[in-house]
């Protein structure tokens, strides 16, 4: 490291985060007013040359709109007219059905332990009472301090409160051509000291006003803040941890300091020793996409499997919900969240507060996942109980006291575990083995 390379703190990921396991991401912003991107079903891909002109992330609307000939450009003109800019939409944003307390009560009821709403996404529109710009939800549109309302509602609902911030991209204060490739993504962005100070001051406002338990930065941070000196990232982290001793950050700051690692629409192959977080939308987008219907969304059983698989691999799941511009929550998304919450409410000890076993699954055979409770009890989670009985692996044979929630488990001499009929309709069934 060069002589001016700052020193970053080495901090463990706090236990509250590792125990929480399930959080709700909320991408809500000016892009939710338009709420459109070319829809994409699970498994569908586009050729790399269309990756940005046909971006499936509706929160990228401001960029996609600027790509000549993109479906988004056509959608925008037909919906808002040739003379309406993206930023003009700020005055059309009324958020008339926005109910922060209702949102947070729902997320808590669905088993989330933390929530991470977007404070500023790549479009640069700020959802809090900022002194740094007039491009905000207080000065324009809703004329509400969305972040303050969400912070209060989250904590009243017993949730930890984090904030997403777009550190690398702010299209309101940048004047590059649209991003049309991965190369553009890394070159069409500001790294100058003035922008670095702008980002520093914005996040300082958020930290001082709301003490977020999680600082979830996206993509990267302005390079000129990565050396020692005023408005440096090192100073920002120091300030943050002074104000929020149990605070935690993610791994997208572009410096050798991170809390939990992140995977987006992907998972880990095994069980890493480090804390990590899997994040995705319920469909292919984080921002609301009115072009998505039920067939574009992950189904509830897959959602339970995603959570269990992630937790078995030492990860958390940060599942995104995409409120409409008016603040209402898409019913199909809420239905899936509630279904996940019902399973979690019936099997809390299979997830919350657990830690991974020495393997997360079996290389072959029945789809099992393992988690270990604080008292050493092993949760053997059958991901597809409808397929019926499964064989316990050799290293678990003979362990006494095997139990389903309701009663003792029937296990044959060869390790065949009979799944009770009453459990076969569930997305996953949990067999517990007391500490050996
Ligand atoms: C949560 C989503 N993040 C998108 C940017 N994605 C990334 O920077 C990214 C993607 C990703 C995948 C694996 C490890 C790190 C990674 O970073 C961002 O462009 C989307 O609009 C949305 O906010």
C-alpha cells in the first residue's frame, strides 16, 4: 500500500447481523414512477450487446432511456411525450399511497429482521432532507423525508434499519454518455474530489440523522476518496463506527475494508467462512416493473429454498420488494413475502441464530440442507418433502432423539427417514437431531 494509503479498521461482522438471516431490500425512487423495463423471465438472457439497451433493472430507467432505439426510450416517449425528461417526473411523483408503518409492519410479520431502503440510487434523486441538492423527495414530488419516515417506522416495528447508497454513479451530477457496456460502467463515472466530497457529505447526513445499522454501498466509491485526507472514505468509516458501534458495511466500496460480502442474483458454491449476503428481486428487477406479471416472479417454494440454501451456506438473504411510484406494494410480491413468512414463523429455529454445519448439503441424493442451533441441535432441512422418504447420511446414522416439530421421527435401520404425511405439502420440512 502506498504511503498515503489510509488504514482501515478490521472489524468482525456483528452477531445481530449474522443471527438476523433475512432482510428486506426496498428499491423505491423516482424510477418507480415510470416503473418499466423489458421484462425477463427466470433463465432468460439477452445477447451481451443488448445488456444495457434492454437492461432488465427498471431502476436503470434514466440510463436506458438515453440509449437511442431502446425499448425504454420508446416506452418513455409513448407514455410521457417527447418533451418530458426523466427528471421532469420528479414533479409527477405524489406517492399518495405511501405507508411507511404499513410497509414495516408487513416486513416484520414476514420474518424480516432488517430492512435496507434506497436513500439515493444511480439517478441521484435523494430520498432524505439533504442540504447537498434540491433533487430530493423533500424539495420535489412527494415533499416528504422518505428516509426519516422509514427509519422511524422500521425501528417501531422492531427492525434493524440499513441504507442503500449509490457511491459510484450519480447521473444527476455526471454528464457522460449513457452506459452501454461494462467498460462504460467503469469509465462513465466521476472520481474527482468535488464528487467525493459530495458523496461524503451525503452519507454523513444519513449517518448523523439515522444511525443506520447497515451501510449498503453499491458498485464502488469515488477513487479520490480512497487516499488519506479530508472527506476520505477512511474518515467516513471512522465517523460511522463511532456513531454506530454495531454498524456493518458490505463489500462494494472499492477499498480493502468490508463487512459482509455480497452476491447479486447468485449464490456461493459452498460454505465460505466469511459472512455474506445473497440479494435479488422477486422478479428480474429491483425497481418496480409494471411489465412483470406473476410468471416473472420467483415462486414461494423457491423462495423458501433460496433462504434455507443461503443460510446453510453461512449467508443472509436480502430480498427486494419494489413499491410502485404511488407507494403501494405489488400484490404478487406481497403474497410471496407472506408465504415465506408463514414458513419462517413455523420453523424459526431452523434459520434465525443458526450457524452452518461443516457441509451445507449432500453431494448426491435427497435435497437436504443443514443448519446448527446455538445449543448444537442439528437442523436437517428436507427441501422437497413431497418426494417422500430420504436416507440419512452415514455420519448421522444412529444419532438418538431425531424429531419433527410435532413428534419423534421414524427412522429405519438403514437410515430411511419417513416424512409424515402432514409435512409433505410444506416447501421444506425440518428434522432436528439433538447435540451428539
Ligand atoms: C442491488 C443492485 N445493484 C446493482 C449494481 N450491482 C453491482 O454493483 C454488483 C453486482 C454484483 C454481483 C456479485 C458481486 C458484487 C456485485 O456488485 C445496481 O445497478 C442495481 O440497480 C441494484 O441496485
